[in-house]
C-alpha cells in the first residue's frame, strides 16, 4: 500500500482506495422569511410533511438527519414542516414563519446522458430519481465513489432509482434511455475522508487518461 497526499491508502496490487471513517460534517441552512417557495415565489406543497409542534432546533435536527430533506419551515406556533422538494430556493416573504433551506452540499456534473453503469456498486434508494437527491445519498455513503446514476425504470429492477459506483472504480457505461450518470465534484456536508478519496480517484483517472493519450501519440 502507498500513502498519498490525501491521507488515504492506495493498494497498488488491487487498485483499491481505503480511508478511515471520519465525523460527518452537518449541512448549513439559509434562513429567509416566509413559506418555503420555488423560483416563481409560489409555495411548494409537494414533498412536505408536518412533524407537529417542536422547537426550531429539533426541527432542524430532523431535517439534518434526513438525506432527502431540502428545507424545513418553522413558525411562531412552533410548528415544524419538513420538505423534500428540490425546487425550494427560500421563503416567500409571509410573516410569522421562516423557511430554512439546506445548502446544496453536493455539486455534480453530468457524465453520461442516456447511459448507465453496468458495474454498479450499491443501490441507494429505488424511489429516488432526482439527481440532486441522489447526489446527497451518494455523498453520505462511505462506500460510494464520485460517480452515481439515476435510472427511471420499474422499482423492482436491481439498479432502479439512485445507485453509485464504488470508490476507485470507473463506470462501465452502457446505453439506457431511462438513465443518466453524474460525477460528484464537491461534497461539503459529508465524510471528509470520502471527499478526499473522490479527489484522489479523479487524479488517478486523469493520469491514466494522460498515459493512454501519450501511448497513442
């Protein structure tokens, strides 16, 4: 094994990358006045669930604990509502209530349109087909690498919904009209060691591509 600049162990014989588990850093929330709303200023009613009467701190901790939670509302009556819609950008300005939108911790870019990975490592949630929600699930899963996919097929399919590639393993793309593959490029609210592993994976892939280009010159 070789120790590298990212403080991870790279096993040259097997090509695997190992990292010790570290504390997950919590997501941050942006507070704005009003009911949680979309980009048009309309209240978002889909994907919401009331948790009854509770303190704002407890309401936030409930949202923090749910990877698919995108925001929460808390009002003067101590009513808590959890949101899972990806369209929320902030509060609509109504008095007596505030929207706390979870900062998008995970940034990602498309890798393959109408493609899926034939060598998926783990199915994370067959019901999740939103790239934003899937990116959060992949970011929090220590075994996942930087590539993940969403596949809109029957729920009983082995890789339906949200899945990820293993750390240090490249996606073997195959054609699939109902799927897309994405690459995580920055994940703040996640295991810091996993984030470093993803950076190291990309470094290895870039070096491999450069070597192949050099051989073909």
